[in-house]
C-alpha cells in the first residue's frame, strides 16, 4: 500500500485535510496514511516548524498531502522558526522544483469568478512555477546602510541549469495540452529574467511543436484578467508564479478551488491547495475543502499512477458543484464537512 504523509499544518489545514482523507477513503483508495505535525503546530509541539521526524516521514512517503502553514502568533519569531519555513524546507530538502498549478473554471462557478462570466468561462491554464530558487532562496538579511538606516535585502538569482530544468517541465506540460507556452519574466529590468528568457528560448529548439511566447509579468497580470483564455501553459519563476497563481485562482472562481502539485525530477510529489492557512476562518467549518480534495486527485494521478480514481474524484467534485453545493467563499452556506459529504455522495 502506498505510504502517504499527511501534514495538516495550521489554520484551516487540518479541516481541509480531514475532508480529503474522507473522500479518498470513500473512493476506495487503499492508502497507508501517516500523519505528522508541521508549521506553527509543530513549532508549538517541538520547537521547530519542520521537525526531523516530519521530514523523515516526508522522505519515506510515496507522496505527501499537505494542508497549509502560517500562524499570525508566530510572525514575530525569528524567520527560521516561522511556519512558512516548513513548506520552504520541504520544497528544498526534497528538491520539489516543479510546481504545477492548474486553473480551470468549473462551468457551474462562472458566477463566483471575479470576472464577467463569458471571460471567466475561457480559463483553462496551468501555471508551471519554479519552486527551488529565485529571491525565495537567495542570500537575505538585514543590514545597516552607511547612513545608519536599516536595510532588508533578498538576492534574486537563477542559474541556467535551474531555468533549463523548469523550462523543460513547461514544454512537456504544453506538449500534453495545447502546445502553447508563455514564459513570464521581467527581462526589461532584471538580469535574472534576461538569462531566464535566453535559456527558455534555447530549450525551445528541443520542442519544435510548441509555440513559445514571452511576456513581461506586469503585462501577464493584466492579460490574466483581460483575456485569460489566451493562456495554455505559463512557465515562470518562483516569485512571479506565487503572485500570478493567486490571481488566476480568483479568476477561476475562488482561491478555495485551486490544487497544486510540487514534483521532483523523479515524479515524487507534495500536493497542497494553493490557499494558505486562513487563520481568520480557522476552526469554524467555513473553509472550502475542494482545493485539497482536488490536490488529492492530482496525487493519485501524478505520483501513484491511478488516473481512474483521480478522474472519479474530479468528476464527483464537478457533480457536487452542479448539484448546488457551495461553501461561503462560493456564495453558499455549506460547512467544510458538508461539502465533503456532497463530494462523497456524488462518488456513490
Ligand atoms: C504558496 C504560498 C507559499 C509561497 C508561502 C506559504 C511560503 O504562498 O505556496 O503559494 O510563497 O510559496
Ligand atoms: Mg502563494
């Protein structure tokens, strides 16, 4: 039986993970779940957001199902002890460099999108976000300027091998879809982005069937709301991908809907909703569990080779939505577990 590391984390993480596990069980997926603490929850238990035992479980597991980390009560800790370091540490330690964030509008949710329904209806894209480099992992710190003023700094850097490997994931993803790839950068200002653009262009020669275009990130942000239907696959760096994927989620109805997969070069993956821990609604049963349920479906598809079970769960989510199931973020009144129930009923 495949070993699944369950890392619920903080805020709404435990609530949404619980629903994903219920759905996986109801779908008859025989999986061996082992749970471990992560984020602020782990810090409170053991003094570190990513304890060695948690990292060890993640290493041993066939796949990782992750909730969310982030806790305002931890925001004053020194950075290495903050909850966010847990997810950043997992991405780094397990070399999960390729983050796939699909954004597709469920037809039933056109009214929940921040865009006009006819514009929103066109959204069907995947953001391929680099996850191991960029300003996230460059040298950073606080220092004093010669004038005695405090200065924070974070170095943005990519080397050509890092760009080449994520570019290939972008091209491969495009090959499996509409064969159109848009690389997003800020090459008009940043050297990091100039190298990015040069390397993506070089790799393009390996994929003559894919139509490659380049777009500056500010324009991409604008185009995502103006005409999201123009995008098939977007490949971009860590920081730009973080921002654009939140934006894409709202175009597709709700941030409570978007799943993600973070993969290493062998296809091992960590699966998580792209929303955060949402401390403002934690413990109230208001969270939408669908992004996590859809992340579990991605896990079945990408890491466990069980495409049929993934299809069934995705179809059950669509059927639940078609039947009118809505959590508050989608304009409805269902609780987190009632939404889980709706998906489980649709599976039957
Ligand atoms: C995400 C989150 C994380 C990120 C945070 C929690 C560190 O926003 O997965 O998009 O910035 O990558
Ligand atoms: Mg984010």
